[in-house]
């Protein structure tokens, strides 16, 4: 079994942001995680993850979705916009595991991978961010509408706005553009 020094070195060398949470509060994080958000590590320890979300409602909505997935399978994955220390937004791929599926937020570990995005995401509206997030999870317009409590027609309108904004002609190309993958 590796000693704690080797474990610490492995965490610090990890190319992804790593964080350990308890009840969605940061217990520990590596330097890569803190730097991805523009913070020193010590400034994040003890903070609610809410400080890293664009809005309180997004923190709550993602939290409900994450809790359900962690409860059902013990793992969670999505792509989402997160708030940086300077107030800007950045797109991340997020992977999480719960220690105990029966109480998923008691303790969970998370990986955050910053994604390269073509075009600015800072000026997206809350609805645009919600629809984009749903699209990255593979939801149809009807499923997205149901989740957000809006009409499928409204979702389609927002998807069209996003495709126009990012100068793409279909949802697959939009996802490619947002994730930084070549289109």
C-alpha cells in the first residue's frame, strides 16, 4: 500500500481537478482543482460547492440530479458550466462517485476536467445553460422540457439559438463545439 506522501504526490500530479466532498462541502481538493477555478486550495476547503455554480438554482438542480444518479448507481457524470473566482464561467466535464449509495452526499469524490470551448459561454442565459447541459446528457427536447418545466417548443427555440450562436447546423456539431472536440 502506498504511503501518504505517494498518495499526496499522485493527487497533485493528476492532470484533472480532484475534490472530496461531504454534504456538498469541500473537505479536500488538489491544486489542479483549485487552480481550475482561480482559487488557492486553502480558500476552498470548508466551502460549499455552491460557490462554484453560476446560480443557486443550478446548484440545487444539479444537486437533485446528481443525488438521484449517485443513489441509483453510485456514479454520476455530466458536463456543465461552473463559476470561476473572477466571476467568469467555464465548461467542465464532471465525474463523481459516492462512498455510500444509500447516503450519496455523505461523502463523494469528484473529478473536474476543464473543457476547451469555442466561443464565449459567459453570456449564455440560465435557460440556454440548462438546455445545453441537458443536451450534453443526451436528453431529447421533450425530456429536457419535462425536466425544466417548459414546453418542448421552447426547448427547440433555445437549441436553435445555440446552434446559430455557435454557427453549427445540428445538435451533434453543437456538442462537438461546446466540448472542444473537432467537428
